[in-house]
C-alpha cells in the first residue's frame, strides 16, 4: 500500500517529464552582472610529479572514476583551466528538468563521456560526445527509495544520506560497474550498431 501511494504521488510529474523534448548543447546563459568577467592573468600549468599504480581491471588511469582511479586519489592527468581562450558549454538534460546534475564523469578509451546524471526522476547513464555534449545513448537506472522518501517527507537529507547507485567505475573494457539502488551489481557496456546508433547493454 505504501509503495502504491508513492507511485500515485509521483505519476503526474513523471508523465509531464516523459513528454518533454530533448535539448541540444548550448552556451551557458546568464544575466550580465557588475563583476569583472576575468580577474588576474592566465596561469601556467604546474603538474604534480606523481605516479598512481594502474589497476589491471579498470579503465584509463585518471579517467575511470569520479575520484580518478582505484585509490580515489583525485590525481587527474588533464590540465585545469588556465585562463586562456575560456569556453563553457552546457546541455539541458533530456527531460529538461532543472536542478539535475551529472556528478560522475568518466571517459572511455575513445574519449567519449560516460556520465551518471541525476534528477528528481532518478539516475541515468549518459553516453556523450566530448566537445558537443551531444547525447549518444541513455540508460535508465532504478529509482532510489530515498527519492520517494525525500518527496513524501519533504526532507532532502534522505537523498544526501543515500549513496546507492551514485558511484561507478569503468573497467578495462569500457563497461560501467556499479552497485545499483536495487541491491544488484551491474556491468553495463555501450556499443554502436551498423547504422551508427549507440546504445547501452548489460
């Protein structure tokens, strides 16, 4: 009965979101403010000379998990922004829902983004082109019980205290490995068919 009540409460919102049109990548918009657009001068790269052991069953070092590697070292191989030719693009989510985010970003062996994106309607895996952010494929994951509880109790702490389905890593075959919120371990790959269309598969 409790589960039926949860679904009944969410049904109108989910129906509206399912009918929304996807959006293409676009420059980030914002109101003009009085603050300076740039302060200081361009920086020079100052890389850290450190070597993190490579895990034999994970993807490319520094690009295979939210925190870079099997040690969660947060040591990434790419440069940060240096203040030269700064550009920033954004893509509104497929459902157009504000407030969602793609917190876990990884890169496969061909430099495509494999991201875990969250919104009130649940988590989805997104496969994207790296520069345009064009969505190539999407995979819907189970809704976390904490999402229901946060809505019913009007308390976001339910979500903040639940990490199920929120982390993953790429293995040595570019597959997502994660513990989903339905208490299953999932291994999810992506592939392209003869017509050039991408999809996720288990």
